C-alpha cells in the first residue's frame, strides 16, 4: 500500500468520529491530502491496511447492517396484527421504538438493534402469552379468537404462513429483493461467508505470490549462500594447490643448494 514513512513521514489526517451507529457515515482518511480509496470485493483491490479497513467500515459493515435491519423489519411485518376487518396493521409479537410497521421493502436504519418482543405477550413484564394465539396484543379490536376457544389455531397458522411467504426486501441489502424471511436470512449468512472465504483465499494467494517474488528478487540482487560457499570451496582448493607448489619448489631449491656444497 502507500508507504507512510521513508526518510520523511507522510501526513495522515482525518476528522475523528466519537460515536458510531447505523446512521453515521465514516469520514474519509487522507494521506498527503488525498483520500484513501476503499477496496472492492473479497479479493480486494485496495492497497494497504488503511484501504482494507476503510472498505470494511464503509462497504462490508453497512451492507451487513442493512441485511440485519431488513430481517428485523420482515419479522415485525410477519407478526403484525390487523383489526377485525383486516386493516390498521400494528406491530404484534415483535415491536420497536417506532411503534409502527415499517414500510415494505424500505430500510429502517438501526432496526436490528431496536427490535424486541412485545411486553404485551411477556409474562415477566406482566403480559399474557395467550394473546399470541388469540390476538389482541393491540387491544380488544384486534382479538381474532372472539369465542375464546382453547383449540383456536387460525392465528398461529397465519403466522407460520407469513414466515414462509415471499416478501419484498430492499435492493440496498445486496441480496434478492423478493424472498422469504428464512431464505433471506440464509442468503445473508451466505453473503458474509462468501466474502470471508474470498478474503481468506486472496490473502493466501497474495502471501504466496509475495514470498515467491521476494525469493526471485533475492536470487537476482542479494547474496546467495549456496553460491558463496561453492566459491569458498574453490578458493580453498586453489590455496591448497598453491601451498603444495611452493613447498615443492622450496624442497627442490634446498636439494640443489646441498648438491652445490
């Protein structure tokens, strides 16, 4: 990536964001006044750790957040209550601080952190779990089991049908725009796993490429221990041969001098 220090340090600047939530967009990071560009894809084309972290913050995390928000919206929609005439839908088993059923196919940022089980059906909060069977979480006008039959299952069956029914999801989630809640949830996990798998494979491939390139570069420019040891052995053998030659000449001269008396 961008070299941040070589002889002189380069200026890295940014405006700090103290609190992050689903509605906050991360501010850019600058190197010498140029914004760091986020990488693209699991096999990211981002160069350096800063580009990878910007990609995670500005691309991967927001998309996954949107998927979670859409799953939460789908649950509120599937378990919503309508009055006796099938009108005026209100949150049923699942509710949130907004107090309404979010519009179909429209992302409600941060909904995944706000969704909760309605207190009206929680016995620990003073509610009545039987309202899930009979209706009436939002008052008498929403009761479906008006006769109070103990074997009443129509509303439960309707909830089950809603879980398996296809519904619209926002295109901002990066998945199919029409799916059931279960299939959309599975696709969300698959999307995250594919991104992780591609990133892992890319990291392994790039590490192998770097090591091979480094070895090739070293072989061309750096000291090769094998080659240097081979040359050292050649020098050693040459030295031994020269020493033997000098010793032989010395012995010959000594012999000649002795013969000359």
